[in-house]
């Protein structure tokens, strides 16, 4: 049986988990390898990280 090669959709579904550090070592390796080989998914991962960083830099606001 051949190992399953993830498609872009399945990788993109895991990007938030990766940014949050919630992937196990095996899943992290699969996602990292895909991002190294796929410029479109790598760009999506970079954009998601940039949004996370921007949102994280906003000042806290008290709820009304």
C-alpha cells in the first residue's frame, strides 16, 4: 500500500493547527514537506501567519 499523499485542501485545513503548535510530529512533518514543495500552500500559510500576527498585535478592548 502506498502512503497517502495529502492534497492542498487537506493541508490547508491543518494550517491553523500548525500555527497553534497543535500538530503531532508526524503530521507536522507531512505539512512541512508539502509547504516546501507547494508554493500556493506556502503562500496561504504565510498569509495566515501574517493575519494571526496582526490580530495578536491589536490592543485588548474591554467589552461594553
